[in-house]
C-alpha cells in the first residue's frame, strides 16, 4: 500500500536535535481577522496567563519524544516544532497518547506564529482522530467522526467507542464531514485503533494549497483539499499568502480552558511520538 523507499528520520531517538519548543500563543482567528483573545473574551473565556513562560515540557524517554504540560495540571500548552520547513511530503510516525490528551500534528506551520493546518489526535471525549482543524485559518473543522471513552463496570476507561451525538460536546455535523473528499466510517477506525499502545499515523500533503490525506494503522481516514475547502471566513488565497507553499511540522500539547477543563488534557497526561520519518515529494 505504501512505498517506504526514500524516507529519512526526523528524530534520532535520543535527543531533540532538529526540533525546538514554542509556547501555545494565539494570534488572529483568520488572516486579517480578529485576535483569538478578543473572540474568547466575548465568550467569557479567560486565555492562559503569560503562556510564553510555559512552552510545555519536551523530553526523550525510551526512544520517544514525550510532551507534557508545564507544570502538570497547569493548563499551559505548547508545541515542538521542526527546525526545517517542508513542502510536499509524506510523514510516518507512531503515537501513544494518554487519556485524555488533546494533541495533534501541525503541518505547513509558520515558524514564529500559530497558523497552520492541524491533523487531529484528540484522544479525549468527543475528540476527532485523523481529521483536520485550521489553526489561525478560520478555525475550520473537517472530521469524519468523533470518539468517546468506553468504560468498565468500575468506571475506568478501557477503550474507545463512537461518540454519541445526543451528549457530544463537539458533535460531528454534516458540514464537517462534507468538507472532506474522503471520510472513514467510525466503526472501521475502531477496528484498527490499538488502545493503550502505539498507533501508526501517516500524513501526505501535496500542493501549494495542499491536498492532505491521513491514515491510521493503514486505514485511510480522511482527505481534505485545502484549495477548494468551503468554511466560514476561510479564504484560500489569504491562507496561501500567509502560509506559503512550505512550512514546519509540529507536535501539540493542548492547553486547558474554562469550557473543557481537564477533559482536554488530564492531570499529568502525556503524548509520545516515535519512529518519525519523512519523505519529501517532487
């Protein structure tokens, strides 16, 4: 299914050489639009105070990059950003997120601002995995499904199941699915997801305004054409002018907020990434 020739490692397995930490600092909601802080203020949500001082904690443990909040339970988020920028590529990696851990992989990210396309790894209640979000790009959501926890008789989380639209905090609407050129069925995803261990993600991005495709453990999850995407306040020409045709790759530790609280990032939670490889395409 995949051609593994031509891949090179982005992580040496023992150091963070080639990567740098960046705080989770917000900017405009979309190119030329209002600042996210102004939008949050209208909703009565207080953004984290001085996030620049807490860019998340990034370590290497047992051959994996590990991301945690600074300090555990503090509510601060951050990114680990590749020093290099990439145009068209295929990225392969393994991820092992705790529950709950709201994370993701950004592509075409700006080096010093928060704009970029995000591949979601929202391993939490009503989270999306393998879908897309536009950081600073009108906050578009393009997801095929959402998941929630499956619990045993003691209330302990033992796996995933399909989200319940009746109780979902972020219901998947027809618009969110309709933005995708391909949308996997949630039951197919659940059949390949490995609870509590490593899962392989692949991301392919091709084009100045890229077509982005994702796979989880070999299953095609979603495909998005960012040149033809239709979503409120999303302007492809403005997005291309902002991002250019290449950008950085980044891993995310999400912050907490007044709406989701610890449901986004559990106290002491972590996400882990290993076997990070990339193949640049023509």
